[in-house]
C-alpha cells in the first residue's frame, strides 16, 4: 500500500489521524471519499472528535465512525453537529440512544435538521405515529434520515395501505414495531412475500394480522426462508389450512430455524409428550416456548401428577399460575 503523503491529504490532519491510530490505507480512503478534508483545520477536527466523546460515544468506536463518515470532522460544531445531536436527544427516552444511533449510522450527523429531520418527523406524525414513538423509529433505524420521503417512504406506506392497513394509526404501529421494514424494496421484497403468504392460504384478514403482529415476516426472502419453512410444515403433515392458521397465530414460525427451533419442538410434542401434531394448530404459540425451560419442565410435572390438559392450559400462563393451577406448589408428594 502506498504511503499517504501530504500531497494527497492535508498534512496537519494526516498526523491527527495517525495520532489516533488510523492506518495509512484508511486515511487515504477517507481523503478520497471526502474532498472537504483537504481544507479542514486540525483544530476543527479535534474539536468535533472531542465533542463526540462528550455525548457518550466511546473513544474506541470513534475511528470506525469517522472512517465511515469522515465528513463529520469537517462540519461546523455549533452550526451542524450540536443542533442535530440536541434534536435527536429530544427524541430519545433512554440515555445512550443517541450515541448508539450515531454509531450505527454516522451519516445521520451530516444531514440537516431543517431540510431532513424535521420533514421526516412531520411525515411520521402525519401517518399516525404517536409523537413519543417517532423518536424510537428514528433512533432504532437512523438510516431512515437518508431515505427520500417522496420516492421511498411514501411507497412503503402506500403498499401497507394496499394490504388494508388503513384504519387510524395501523401503518404507524407497523413502523414502530419494525422500523427496518422501511429499508426494503416494495417490488423486490415486500410485495413478493405478501403474494407468497396469500398463495399458501392466508386470507386478507390473516395477512393484516400477521403484518400488524410481526412485520419482520414481510422482510424475509421468500425462496431462502419462507418457502423452506412452509415446505417443512407440510412435510410434518399439516395441510394448507392448518399452515395458514399456524402462520396467522404465530408468524415467526415462517422465519425460525427449522433445525434449531421448529424440528426439536415438534419432535418433543409427538415423541415425548405423545400428542397429536394437530394440537399446535389450536395453540400456535407452542413454538415460542423454551424447550428445556418450559416445555420439558412442565411436561415432566404433569406426567408425575398423571394430569392431562390442553397445550394452551399447560403453556398459556406464567410459572406461578401454572403451579397453582395444577396444585404443584405442595411439592411433588
């Protein structure tokens, strides 16, 4: 790798970077990526670097943040950085949220409060996201600030409306639940997943239920994830109607690992508990319970007591209620 010299970079800044542990290839790349570094004074860079530490960003994370967005060191501290950080701080509810958002997506600091952040916040409020939740969406998925409202975000909102999520605040609730849905392409990802779900028997109402409760399913690849899981459920002996009921009742069933999550639970249900596979259709949440912590321990206690009950009676309550229900608090005598 050629040495970075003063000719292809500002020499005082060059030493600023070297003092902070940047290697020459990274420095070279930063100067190539951000032409404004050439004219940036070392004092400004030092001031901005120091400011980022004061807002809770750990010094060891700063090289990675700056190498992703070197422009941060060129911005006016009082004109750009402080207003953006203060605005983000008003959106957060927990300490550390703003520092975490900047670490995830450093470019958020290079956007303008007036031109980018304010219109984005107004857009979310207009589609019914409660004011307190707008901040949660943005701080969880800070990349949102780089999306175009007109071409990208409106397209997502229109797509969700086309699924029938048109009542007050429904779309806002979906975005609060899974802000990352905004990063996917409607045509390449969201529409194909919704069409697949309809093709395997989910009604429009089922689909709305799935999207409201667990929007992540829409974001997964049909061929790599949804189809293999669907095929596995069919191999287990569930018919289309039952698969639709399972997916609607517990949408993660289509994205959980077959090998590590679904298969061990179904095996346990049939081989150890001696139950019919159809029983989980009435209680799809069976798949969310921990195998060792809940399924095995509760089954063992019921077996000791020679008690029979439905899956929902066995699993649809916390441990204390379960023990009271089956009079197990008196010990196993």
